C-alpha cells in the first residue's frame, strides 16, 4: 500500500463550539482552532463534541455534495442552469464524467477527516479530563459515522492519521496508508458503534444529540451494507484490493441477521423516537426536529453566526464563509419567477416577476435549476399520486400567486391563462398528472413553455413533458420562516437538514429479511414495509390545495403491497419515502443496482415537447468515487505512486 500526504490538522474548524450547562440546546461560540491540550480539559471535550455536530453543516445541505448524492441517479438529472459540476455528475454527456478534479465527494472527504481527528482527540483525552463515558461515546459515534460514509464512497480509507491507528494527530503528516474495506468496518465502525450503544443514554443529552438508538441506526445500516459488500452480486471491484471475506470469519448471512436484529431492537424500544402520524408531518417546517428525525445538520433563523449563514440575504456568513449554508433546495428549484401575467384582461401587459419566494412559505425557494427530476420519477416512482400522500408531500405541483404582499406596489389582481383573473393565493401554475391532449402551447407570453387549457386561469404542464427548465420543485426541503419573513430570496435555508430518520429501521430490517435474515413473527419484510405504506396513506394536509385533508387510505395502501417483497420494490419504496434527501446514490451503490435503475431517463428538451430517452455511461469502477485531487496533489512520489493510491479507473 502507498502513503500520501493527507492534511490531518487537529481540529481546524471555522466555527467550533462550547456547550452551556444552563440550556438544553447546543450553544455555539466561535473558535478558530483546537490545540491538543485543549481536549485534556472538560471545556475542551465538551466544546469539541459540539464542534462535531457543527461539522455536519459542511456536508449536509452543502449543494455540491447534495448534487453528488442525487444527480446521475434515477431521481435527478442536471437542470437547465447546470454548470460542469452537475453535468459531469449526470454521466449522460460524452466527455464529461466525474474524476479526481471534479467529483464533489471531495466535500465529504475534507470534512470527514477533520471531524474524525477531532473525535479521536476527544476519545484519547476523555479519561484524562475525567469525562463520563457517555460523552466520549458521542465522539465514537461521529468517528464511526464519518468512516461509514467514507468507506461507502471511496472503499478502503486510512485509519492512521499520523498518530497511530484510530489515534489523534496534532501535526500535519506526509505519511498515510489506505486500509482495506474489512479493516475499516471491523477495526473502526463496528467497535466504535458497539461501544457507543453501550455508553450513550436512551434520551438525548441536549436537543439533537445522539443516543443509543441513533448509534443503532448507523450500526444496522453498516451491518446491512457490509453484508452486501461481502456478497458482491455484480462483481464490483474493491480497492485497496483484498479478498471479500471477513477477518473474524463471519459471513454475509450473519451481518444481514445483525442488521435485522439491531433494527428490531430499536423498533420495539423506540425511546424518544417514533414515526410521525402522516408523511406531511415529517416534513412541514412548523414541525422541524420532530421525533422521527434522529440526526440533523442544524440551522436557525435567530442568529447568523449560529446559522453559519446570513438569515436575511446573500452570503454574509461569519468571515464570509458560505461552506456551511443550507443551499440544497436552491439546486432543485426552477425559475418560477419568470412566469408572468397580464395587468389587463383584454391585451397583454406583463407584470414582470409575479412570484415572491421567501415570504411565500415552503413551496418557494431561491431558483438555480442546477438539477431536475426526470419524467420517470412521475411515471414510475410516484405513479400513485392520489392514494399515496408522498407525491403531494414531496413536490410542489401547484404554485399559488404571491405577487400582492404587504408593502407591495403590485396590482390586486392579474390576468393569467386565457386572460382569466388570478387573485393572491390562487393557483397560477399547475403540473398535471396526465396529459389531457388539448393543451395549447402557442401562448408564449409566460416565456417558460407552459401551456393553457380552456376555461382555466392557471398555466399548466403535464408531468409527462417536464424539461430541465420547468419541473415540480421539492416541497419537503423548501425554505420557510417561522418568525419574521424577509423579502430576499437569496437567503439560504435556516431549516435543519435531516440526516437520519427513525423510519429507516423498518426499511433496513425489511431489506435484511429479503437478504435472508430470520424474521420475528409478524415482522417480515411485507409487514415492515406496510408500516411505512400505511402511514403514507394517511393525509392531514394537501400541499397542492394548501388546505387540510383528513383521509385514511392506509388499508388500500397495504392491500396494494406485493405479497412477496424484493430488493427492487424496497428501493422503489425508499425513493418514494426519501426522494431528494441525499440517500439515493448510497442506496443504489449498496445494492449494486445503480446501472440497472439509472442507465437511462426521460426528459423533454423544452417543456411541453415529447420526451427523449437519454442514456447514461455508468461503469463498474464508478461504484467507488475518486480520491480528491486536493489529496493527490500533496502526494510525495512519482506518477505511479499516485496512480497506486487512486481508485482504479480515475487515473
């Protein structure tokens, strides 16, 4: 194995933090760098832990990492305003493929190693500082969590950062060695999580901190993923090269069973967690940080420093650093503000921009159009749009007019499709489940390729003809304000970005059963999936109608579940449940279904046109992401030395 320079500087974080004893939430204060001795104090250990929670903001909600996890899957392709970061990630343009220079998994690599080193420093010095084991267990959780993300993305990664295996290093080092995949799992991930489970509390220490069940969720997912890795159904190469065998002699069946057993332990003893009554309740902004969310990258509209981003406008984060801003929703929002209406009913007299975004609530966010869902998403994944609430609770399929707001000089009524009046709050743009066949696209005053239907005031677009420029936005991640609204659509989202959900236990356990785990009575794959599907059939609110809707379709949903569940069905259900949340590439890579599910997609060249089928060029080597150029550039050696360190296929 080869060694390279990996910049492991202890504790470099733009914003680190301290915890106060008089509050039940994380209280963050700026600190530029951690020194090794800092972790030998109570203040240092507790402050370092809060810094680990802070690190989540630099990965989750970060737009380029979000792109890397979604674009190129069966959920998203590149949008009309995509730059090279998004076009290359889609794998559909000849000559543009991810490589060491442009793969945005560098976001994960760079944040993870700083966090891992800080976690090791806390673990190393926790006893010396006289801290309870429960506190160092939080650091063990984070070390395992980040190693698990790294090993899924890159294969085997270094366990020695310069101070010894799983030891903190306080001095930049030019020597490192990539461990094998089994070593990363059996030396780092599994032991840390098992220790964390034994020491962490059942109830979170502070709002949002990890517990036994949080660690159980990552452990169950790691067991499941490692079981797949041992099986290797499609003969995907691993790197560094090693046998697909477990150092302790356990086989894939043992790991699938463990994934099931750990998940059932949490399901049967949920503690402070549990499912929300409806899918809408999981994602509506007034219910953020609910009991279904087990880990999130937190943000706040109360304070720009604690949010690590300006809460009222563009940039303005502390020290002008924007790396921690939650901007994911911008990437998947089309330019709805370009739609116009007439000021008069008898002749065109455009109003200009007739949507306002931030004040309008969760359906509106800043527009960038870097990513767009494919037509397949609406024809296949969300084929059921009436009984299953998850289509309505995921997308913005109806855009209400928001032009006339307090202090606005806009008119009190505008004239939309067919010169029919639209008042504030009435639907101005609709995405239709099916193409009625009589849409008129000849009226181009709206400038976006939307069409009209007789006697309807809303412009329309069938979901079967969406384009890279016009598509349903992602409601579930939408920017929204609980307090004072701001008239600036450039403010990043101040909502938390969800990372781990209690509902995943049901999916992990079901997948493990499909892979051969022995199930408890009444807790087989179909029964587990039906818990999620039953919840999806219950409505409390209709986003499209912006009105309460109390309907229980749970019986119909569970009756429609196939008698025999397979991996393809679980993946389809996972996409319906977690669409656009950054899960998809990991799901397709784990199951080695990426090429099967995402090798082609349909999209229209212009909204309203008949769609075309676009092929993707997904090669087996791409199941591992490239080691970032920023690391390779520091390598002390010749070309062959670097080549041997990089994952094959990216040289």
